[in-house]
C-alpha cells in the first residue's frame, strides 16, 4: 500500500493543544462530513510516489471540493463499504470498496485503490483546555505550513454540526500536489481531525468517495 507522507503525517494534534494555551470557552462539535485529520506517522510508512492523474504534480487543481458536512447523524455505511472502528471506541468510519487503511496509534490513514485519493483521521488530548475555533484553525495552519513545502488556504467555514472546515491546496516534500479538505473539532477532552486529499488529482473527481466517508464518520462520546 502506498502512502504519501503528507497523508500519513500532516498534523501532530499536540500542536493544537499548544496553540490553545490560555483559550476561552468555545465548543466545536463533531464533523460528520468527512470533508476532515492527521497526526503521528505509522510505525511503517511505505514509500512510493502517487500515480499521475488529471492534475499532474505541480499543477493547481481547478475545482474546489464541494462535499459538505451534513447536519444530521452519520448515515449507515453503504453496501460494499468497509467499516473501521477505533479500538477504544472513540470513532467509526466506513471506506468505499477497494480502499486500504492502516492504524497509526492515534487514528487511521486510508487510500483509494488507484492511490489518487486518501486521507486520515487523527485524535489527541486537549489536556483539559477548551480551544476556540480560531485556536484550532491557527494550530492546524501553522503545522501544515511547517510540514508542507507549499500551501494555499482557500477558505474556512463552520459547518452545521459545529466542526470547522478548511479548504486548501498544498505540495508535500515529495512533490505531490494535495487538493484537500480538513475538518477539525474538539469533542470533550479530545481534538479530532479528518483530512481528505486528492493526490495529484482533483478532489472533485472523488466527491462520491468523500461523501461516503464523511457520511459514515461518527465520533462516539
């Protein structure tokens, strides 16, 4: 299974905790729309470049991701999808048929059969802090700007479920162009991030897959 470095390890959730020191009270609830993550790198990160797709590495995808987070509870996984449940019961999600996934110790990373769409779900403790949306956004942006060679922020929007959606396009150290959507939120004392990426491909080409993942993504309290 091929994993692009930025897919497996874009964000250390602890960074958000540090950014939130001294924050005021504001609750961001769960993103049930997978248009969201990432954290620590899995023990083994297979190497390899993602295959070329409609948008070659270095080109900027023309379309903006359109999948949105629903304001209703997560739907049941469609027939043929693969259900993943976090070992401690913190969250569950489903992936379309043919996707491969791997636990990271702080979540899960996943990739499509053609290696052109993937992402991750990561979580980490807020260490007793209650972070504002602004603090969550700032922490995520700072970390991605450190880990990526280039990043262009396209927009930030609070979703009906309370999660914070960030649209962006970036280039990882291997030269892979990531057409991405990230969802970040704090639930209780945990911060959750869902990342979805078109890998050298337009995100819009995989809207159906993205919506399947988002609709099946559920954080358990």
